[in-house]
């Protein structure tokens, strides 16, 4: 119940949809029942219950596909209007009728998540959905990347004709209140349909931006319980309701609100949603948050490598330009690439004796983990140093030892203070990488520079049957890289035990 009319401001809670990014769209039925019961008693106008998606090649739960029985079960428990969302990139206009047939007379609002480059395709989908009798919201993503006069005049006219709502979606959580004001000023001069706002909380600006949107006359706004949602999450339902209550706009039963929030907080330790530094970085620079997290967690890159260089220390500008592309001055038919696997330690005596016998064979380190084993050898030693690898290398070798080795960074590598006095190079930008960001591929590029005919792998053990998701992804990445380079005019041979599908030999056979 409201103290004043809410015709101008509706709240859409999308916990069951956006929160699904953490639960894989599986929610405990009792939790959903209690959530719906609370929504019935709170001033929430629309409940978005999930995606409606065509079949995909990976598992996702009931709130991603919304089969008839899931929709029916929810519909029987709430008097509120229901919404679902279609991911436009997965649904063509001609598929809409069959996909949405189970939703007729049950779902009031169909929202379309549309990337700016697919605007016209999204309009075609909106036309078809509207023909089926649904109200349509056009959720245009990546608002922080929009040009000042986007959407253009003709696009706005198409929205007016084919949609019931137009949503500004701050996908990266990168907008500030002044940005909101500018966007609304432009849109309200041309759009005749109601406006919506969907904020993300990377910079913890979701509330401030939503309040600015309200000041600008927004008609519908999105929230989730405790901000549960993709990446850094969304505006917290309970936070907005509390502020609107304080402003005298809405009546809230705080006991009911508190009960449902507590239910979600009990599962939060399992899923750990909410913003963090990596998400703040992605928000500040409008970077895809999934990629940022992947780089930090899986590839072990540092945030310093991911953040665009906004300023440069002027004292180091000249030194930055001095980082040359790595070009070996000698050739070697044999090269060793050493990974981080335990087999390097297990077989270190054999490896050490082989390299001592052939001091001209270069050693390329994909990981610093095993660098200490070989620090006394005279062989050329090259360390790949993406991300935090230089910091890790300093844990294994002294600065004086590191000064005797070559350090090679990715093609985008830039000078920073810790590189003073070291032999630092970078890979060429001219060479295309089959798997961008792969340290193993970087190592192969270095080996090719030596004109190697045989690349021996050491410490590329694999993970056996015990690995986490990140290790599995890294294994698949390396596997893909090895398969690609099998076609080249050199051999890739594992000479310590390895789970990878490459040619096998033994370090011990070199002493026959």
C-alpha cells in the first residue's frame, strides 16, 4: 500500500532472474515460496521470474528455461504481475511465438536484453512479441558506452512504435548521477513511452543512480534482494524500499522485508555475490566483468595489467618505449618449456644433468614455480611475466639471479618501476595469437624465435582427476593450444609424465 500514487514509479524485483547468475537458476522451492509471499505484501509491482531461453549446450536450472509447470506454480502463488526476459542474442523473431506460447495469459511483461549493435534485430523481436499480446520492455545494455545522442532519432521512433518501455541498462555499473541526468534529458525529449532503469553496483552507485533516475522521472526501476545479481549485483530491494519509506512515498512492513532478506543472506556465503575490487575496476573502465574475473582468477593476471593506463609516469615514458620485442640472437633446434607441475621437481636430477650437458639449450618458464631448481645452470633462461608472475619470480630467485635472465611480457606489456635494471622484452603484436592471453602460447612463440624443431615440455603434468573449475579451463586451454601447434614444422614433446595429448618421450632416454 502506498501513501501516494505509484502510477509514475513502479518497482520490478528481478531476484529470480539476475540472482540466477550465482545459483545457475536453481532456487530452493521453499525459498521461492517464501520470497513470493513477501513480494505479495511489499510494494513491488512486477516480479521477474527468470529467462525464457531456447535449449543450450550447458546446464541451467528451471528459472532459465521456465517450463510450464514452473510458471504455473509461481502464478498460483502471487497476485503481482509477472515478467520474464529474453536474451535477444539467443532468440530470433520467428522463434518468439513458439517459445512464448506457454506464457500467454500468465506473463504480463516480456523484457528483451539487447546489445546496442543488435538494435534493429531487437526491434524485430519486439514487434513479434507485441503481436502476441504481451507488453514489451526494450532493455538496451552497456549504457556507459553509449554515444551522447544514442539511440538516434530514427531508433527512438522505432522504440515508440514497437515497445511499451525503454530501459537504460548500466551493464558495467559504470554510470554516475550526472550521466543518468544527461541520458534522461536526451531520451525524454523524444521518447513517448515510459522509461526504466536497471543499475549495477560495481562502484556502489546503484542507489545514487536510481535516485537520480527517479528525480528525472523514471517510470520503472529494477531491484533484487540484497542486490543478488550478475557480477557486482544490483540495487538492493530493501535499500530502495527503506529510502522511499523515509521519503514518505511508500508504506513498508519491515518485518516481512527483513524475513525474506534474512533467507537470502543465509545462502550468501555459498554464492558470495556483491562487489569487490575486480568488479570496481570493471565498472570504472566499463570492462566486461566476467573477463576481468577470469583474468584475475584463472590466468593469474594482476589488476594492474587489466586496468587501462590512464596516466603514465612521465619519468618512465622514454623507458616504456625501450621495451623491445624479444628476438633471440642465436638459434637452437631444441628448447625446453617448463610449466608449474610437480614432475619438474620429481625428475630434477635428470633434467639438470641433461641441461648441464647441453648448456646452449634455452629454458623457457611458463611459471615461476620451478625456476629455483635450475637457477645455477648456464643455459639461456627466459621467464614469461604476465600479470603477477614477476612478483612470484622474486619469491623464488634473488634480484641478482633474475638480472641474468630474460623477462618477456605479453604484446601489450608496458614499463613499470619494478623493471629497473632488468633485461625486459615483450612479444610482437604483429603475430596473431590463436588463444589470446595463453601463457603456454606465449612460450611457444618464444621457442619459435629460436627456430626450434623440438619443443620439450616439462612440468605440464595436467591435473589428474582432482581439479577445480579454473584448473579444468586452463587444462582445456593448453590442450587447444597444443592441438593447434601440432600442425607447425616443429614437434611438441612431453618428456616428463603428462596428461596432455602430445607426443611423449622420456628425459631419461636422452642419456642412452
